């Protein structure tokens, strides 16, 4: 489909998805998520093995577009837009079988914080910041930002961010364990794409299970994690990628993974 609010480009096995609403500070509407969903599905069907999510202009995402029109207008019941659009897309990202790298090129505010932190690897510009601005307009954090910030930075920092509604700099976000790397502004996209390319060359089946396994560990006890590790290892031990890794080790070369 032709996209109005995003762009998508593929190089090798990496697809870069770009929110293209710079004139709106890349504010999100249901239509943005509809287009991103379509682009992700098309990329995976075409053989993409890693995704990069970024945005045009100075902002990564300013949050929900409170001035949306038509089908993108805010409903009176704000829970409806979460249930019908935001939460399904958040779950889609969490359930991906391939890795996601977010290139946070600028400020991430409101639900943009959840979108930025949804990456398995988060690359953030030095000048960027996170802002859980919801309390400033009488709302609560959404798009999974409550879980992502609390799990990543801990209860005290999550409460500070959510209750005070103050900016957290890129350096502070890295120190808090919320982002992976902070780089000069001009290097954000290239760094993210290089990391995605590295992941795309990896054992895709294992990477997909690693994503799920770590998410599982955050909500389950040690014994349950041991069981899941056993079950995943049982499956992966029979893959072509594992056989290739063993062969490569014996032949003293790097394995050529195919994601099979």
C-alpha cells in the first residue's frame, strides 16, 4: 500500500521504518499504526530479518496527536483508542520473531516513550530526551511505558518520571538502564542500522526466542525460566543454524546463519 504517514526502505535483510509526520512532531494517530503494521508485515513476508524504527525531523515522537481529524480524531472514551489501536500495535512489537532497533533521533514524549523503549536495542541521540508528560494533562502513562520504565529503571525512577512529568536526558536514560547506546545526533540512524544489520546476520530463530525468554523472565520465577530455557533449547538444538554453528566451529570459520 502507499503510505501517507510513514516510509519504509530495505537494504539487505534490514528494513527501516520512518514516521514521517515532522510537521506534527511525529505525533501518533491510529492511521500511523495501521501503516506501520502493514509495512512490518510486508517486510517480514519479503525476508527482512531485523527492523529499525525511527522518525523524520527533530522529534522521535511527541505522543498522541490530540488534534487528529476524522477517523484519527480522539474519541471521548480514550480507552477505546488504546484498546482498538495502540495496545494491539504494542503487542505486535512485543511478539515479533525478529529483532527491533529503535533509533531515537529526538525527543520522545507521552506514548512516544513507550514506542522508543519498545526496541530490543535502543539507540538515542545525545540531544534527545524522554518525557512521561501524561500527568501534565491529567492522564496516566500508556502504550506500555509504565511497564517498560518500571522494569527498566525501577519503581523509584518510574514514579519520579510519571509523577513529576520532567524530562530525562539521554545520558540519564542510559544510566537508568532504559536505553542501550547514546551517540552523537548525526550518528543515530547509521548506528541503529549497523546494529540491525549485525542482528540480521544472526540466528533469527534463536533471537526471536531470546526476545520472548527475557520478557518471560521479567514476570516469572526462576524455576519457570529454567523450564522455558529447556524447552527453547530443545527446539533450537535441532535447527539448521545450530548445525551450521557446530560445523563452523570445527572448520574454524564464522557461521553463516540463515534463520532456519
